[in-house]
C-alpha cells in the first residue's frame, strides 16, 4: 500500500500532501453543495452568501499536491520514484483534474457569482452545469486517490 520511507522530512511532506488533498476535497464538496443549492432554486440571499464575487483562492490548495508529490518522490528513493507507473498515473490524473478545474469549474463558478452580483440570483441551469463539472473533477480526484493508495 503506502511506500515505506523512514525519514522525518518525508513523513512531514506526506502529511502536508494528505492535508492538501483533504483540503481540496472539502473545498470542492462545499462548492458542489453550493451549486446544488443554486440548481434547486435557493433564495437570492443564500446564493449571494454561497457565491461571493471574488476569486476562489481556497480551490488553489489543489496546486500543493504536485509540489509535495514531487518532493516526496525526490526524497523517497526507489520506492516512490517518478519511474513507477502509479506515480505517472497520479501525475496524469492531476494534470487532467487541474485542467478541468481551470477550464470548467472555476469559470462556471465565476459566471454564477457574476450573475448573482448583477441580477441577484443565478439560474438553475448554471447551478446544474457547475454541479456536473465538480462531479467530474471529484471523479478524477477519486481515481487519483485510488492509484496513490493502491500503488499498482
């Protein structure tokens, strides 16, 4: 399952990596729930509270994952080197997820926030679209977690 590396710096980096993954999941689940509220016709006040018109910096926690992952790969020796298929698969899944985050999820979130700012609410179709985009992203992350834990 988990690669065995005896190093305090490796263990600390692994903890940061796992916390970044957990933090990313929390942000995305909250975003998914907010999108579902818009899709179900939440009140204008509720929509405004859930989608403030500002950048979503919390979603950028996701960018800590490759930094800590590459650090662990560099510290960990042969058992976690970048030549392993599961490490390569994790990188590919992260690139796909990051691309989807930047190309679909965050732009949809910004469009909803802008609509709420300009019109007081966003339409249900926009909430459904964002929900679906977040579901795709969560699916990619779930695959990455399976690969990272299973290490085939």
